[in-house]
């Protein structure tokens, strides 16, 4: 019996020793899958310090301001209007966006719905999200909520079931199936239309799914359009919000945000336009934010960071952008592509309409440059646009600095400087050419009964530049007057010797004729005087 017990103890001790040895070998991952991940997650701060050593791609650009080392796995700082990338760190690396997904959900809702529309909670929208996640609670299948309140719930409290209900509502309104899957297709189409290349969305709220991913670059493009909407900026910068969940409720429901960049929070940022947080264990902390200072708007995306360093890193990147870059106006500095009209009849009253250049650079356009660079350091590329009667764009100019796209503009033809006159034979003229059909607003479909079925007769239109016509008439009149003056001078003056003799002879003849007329008048007077004297005698 004792021998048996000793044998069992030896076996147990050997098994324990083998387990200890295997725990220190790389083979552990094959025997105990996920052991290395669990071990790594035990010290996230150490991993964050390691991520600070990752290369920053924008720092390799010649004459570009050196960006800070941050603990995020990937990050981007993008100017909102020109999409100039100021800071780039693994910007095309695919990551799980978590709840930052919701800015795309709300963007599609805002662009396709009105704030007073009522959304209806389906069974799936409520019960397909985990109960221990971020949710509003208190809603049942069939309950309704105004879209405005729903968007506040999504952006302030990050309510997962409300995000699903919003997505289902948008899909149904656009003629799709009322489902998250149908809305996810709309999300992916939207990202592609914005220029994204690294994304695949499968839900409305960002709950973890291996097939639900995006990149810092794609999320920045989404953020540029999201934060361009004033109402979405207001919602995504709201610290707390209260509303009546159901009409017969006696008390309001209060929701609040965990975002530390908001006013009154530890990392409050005074230039913030809006921000949305996100977290799943597979991607740690994520954050997308926008800020504006001195007219420059920047979007910052942080992926895979640790609390609260995602807020610190965001502020650090905003400061880097505002302190090292500037906006430079294109119309004020570009001289190669402006073609001005002649300043004929240029008066304060503008007698002949708008005297703007016939071809000019689009207004309010600019490039983003480092503070150490000048506009003359950029390289411009001209691309001619397809000719179309629906647009007055002639060409586009794109600018680069150190091979980095920094902005662009359009060359436009100022059509309104040419008045339109319609001439027709045998019929009365009309001052204005009527539109052939009413214009449909976005999201509306024109029915056949709303427009004329019969084809419009072909109308020949002659374009007349009134200013050029009047200038031509004046020039022609001046030429005619000059010709008449020259002819008069030729007839009355001659500078040759023969011409001088002829002139003297003509002068003598005039004098002789004048003397004869005077002599005849004197003779008649003398004879009349003698007759009067004889009569008196």
C-alpha cells in the first residue's frame, strides 16, 4: 500500500514538474491556445510602451514636422476639408472599431432621415445585443422613439440596442429589408463612396465580430463627413442628456458620456468639436475626435490604446497639428491659372453685371503646409474636367508638398457673366428659358405624372455677350469718325508746292468775287442816290 502511494505521489510530482517546464516554452501556445494572449493582457501598459517604438510613417517625409511617439497601435491626424494627412502611424492597418462604428450609423441616419421621424424597436434590435454591454434599457418590442432622441442615446450613452434600431429604420426607409444586415451593406457602400479601402462593417454598433473591421484612415474619412454636420457635432460633444422615455413616464431618463475630452472632464479640450469613444477587449481603447482652431479643422483617430492615454494622445496630436501646420489660401497665392477680363466699363454701379474674371479659381480653397513652407514650394498638377453643360468646372488643380497631397481647387468658368437671349422666328421672344422639369430633392423620387410626358421642342439659343457687343460698336464708331476727319483734312489742306499755288489762286478768286460784289452794291447805291436827288429838283 505504501509503495502504491509513493508511486502515485511521484507521478503527480512529475506531472507538476512537466507543467511548470512547459509553461516557460513557446510550445505552450500549441498545448494551451490563448495562453500567450492572456499573459500579454496582464500587462497592457508594458505593451503600450512597446507600441511607442513603432515607426511613424509621416516622420519619414522630407521637410515634414516630426510627430510625437504615442502608445496607440495606429493613429492618424487628418485635415477635414483637404484630407491632408498630417500624422500617420499604421493608418491602413485593419482594426476593430468598437463603438466608434456608431458615427457611421448616425451619419447615415442624419443624411437620410429627419429628426422627428419615429423609429420602432424590433425584437432583434433589443435582444441581439448582450445584456452586460452598453445599452439604454427600458424599451420593449414595438416601442417607438423620435430619431433625435435615438441619436443622442447612440452618441452620448453609446446604447447598442438603439444603434441597431436606428440602422433598421434607415434600411427600411431606403427600401431595403428592415435588418442590421441590410444596413451593414449601406454602411460599406458609404465608406467606399468616401474613398475608404480597408473596411467591412457587419453591425450598427461595433460589437466584436471578426468580420467587422476598419482602419484609422477609413475612420478618419468617415469622421471628416460626420463632423462636418453641425448637429452631429453638437450631439457628439454632449456630456449628459435627459428625455422622457415613454409619454406616460413621470420622470426623465438621464444619460451621460464617459468621454473625458468634454467640458468639465479631466482631459477637457477647449477646441473640441465632437468625439466618440469605443472599447472591445480585442482592440482596447479607440477614439475618434475633431477639433477646430483658427479656422483649421482636424480629425484624429486612435486605435488600440489604454485608458486614459487615448485622451492624452489625442490632445497631443491635436497640438502637434495646430502648432506645426497652417492654411494657405490658393486664390490669394496662385497666379498661373487666373484669366481676368478687360476692365471695360468697370464702375461702382457695375453697369454691365458682374465683372468677375471669366475663368477663376474656386473661392475659399486652400492648402495645408508646414509652418516652414511657402506656397511656392508646392507642386501643382492640372487635370482637365469632362465638358458638361451641368457644371462650370473647367479643370482641377491638385497640390503636393514633398509628394504629400496638401489640397486642391477647381478652375471655374463664370457663366453668369454671359446674359442669355432667346431668338425665334415668327414668335414672341421670352426673356428666360424655362426649366424642362422640376428638380427632385435628395431622397425623393419623381413620378411620371409630375413631369411633362410630351417631348419639349428643340430650342435654339444664341448667347450674346452684351459687353463685347457694346465695346465693338464704340470702337467702330471711333474708326468711322477718324476716317471722316482724315478725309476733311485731305480736302482742305495740302502741303505740296502745287497745292500752295492752287490755294493762293483760290484765295485771289474769292477776293476778286468779293470786290465785284462790293462794287455792284456801291454802284446800285450811287444810282439810287442820284435818282432821289433828281426827284427833289
